[in-house]
C-alpha cells in the first residue's frame, strides 16, 4: 500500500488526485506544517528537503511532485494518465507530456514558490516585495505560453487526459491570489474545468478539506 505525506492545498494535491484516479489503496499521512512536522528529522529521512509531498511505496521512497506523478503513471499504465512509453507511435505524445510537466514544475511551480515564499530568498521586506512582483510577471508569461500551447486541444498535451491536466488544475487553484489568475487565459480555463470537476479531483479536495478557488468565475 502506498503512503502519501501531505498537507492541505499543497503540492500533495496532484499525487493525491492521481492516486484517486488510479483507485489504488493508500495511507494518507497528514503533516502539521504549523508544528513544522515537515522539517522534523524523522520526515527528512524520507524527504531531505523537508518539503511536501513524499510517496512511500514499500521500501521505495520518492519525493518531487512531478516525479511522484510520473512514477504512479508508470506503475499504473492501465489508468492511462500518460501517453504509453516504449512505442514509436507514442514517442511524440510522450515528448509533449514531458515538456509540459517539466515546464509546470520547473517554471510555473518555481514562480509560485517565489510568490508565496519570497522570504525563502530574501530577508529584507523590500527585496521580498520586488521578488513577488517579478514572480507575478513571470507567472503571467508562463500562463500565456501554456495557453498558447494548449490552443484548441481538449487537454493540456492533446486529446488525452493526463497527469499534466491534474497538475495544471493544482497550479490554477494556487493562482487564485494573483491579480491575473490562470483561468484568465481561456484555454487554461477550459481544460482546467474538465479536470477539477472530475470525481477523483473532487475526492482529493474533499479528503484534504479544501474548496476549489472561491473566486473562480461563474457564468
Ligand atoms: N519541488 C518540490 C517543492 C515542494 C514544496 O515546496 N512544497 C511546499 C508545499 S506546496 C512545502 O513543502 N512547503 C513547506 C513550507 O512551507 O515550509 C516538489 O515539487 O515536491
């Protein structure tokens, strides 16, 4: 049985939604971030960065949200949450999948870290404010790139619903505090709507005790 270390509304949203999509049994271990449980020595044995999430699969421990998601896709190919590996026909679909998942984790997610935690980079308030403003500009650029890339596709990478859609839904929820939330971009909004309304994503939110973005426009 899998064990997922999580805290509400964090990057654990994506792997938990993936586990719910797969339907695999898992134990969810909640970390109390206010009590700094994620920084404790015991947890750092699993995740030396002291970050959330971490997945344990028997003796195998894996951290980094995107890596956990990809690992789960590979463990459960029957869930069809990634283009299949190993066939020449799926090579380009797989490449596109790598492209967007990597972009979301190492450009968009990093932008959010600067926005939510400018204090992790600078101690003085002026520098923190400047970093936050810069992060907002970079995030807007990244959302534009994503929106253009999605174009008229049904989902982020093309015709198939993948982990990239779950990841984008998570990032979109985080963007609710920005002056221009991710759903301001129409293609992002369209594909995210198809993701966050899925039963698995809804179950994940219910289990984490979180709501969808309160300011998500209703029309
Ligand atoms: N690159 C890491 C980043 C994980 C990360 O920063 N997680 C946040 C929660 S979203 C965290 O652990 N925060 C700890 C804290 O706020 O002290 C990943 O994707 O797993």
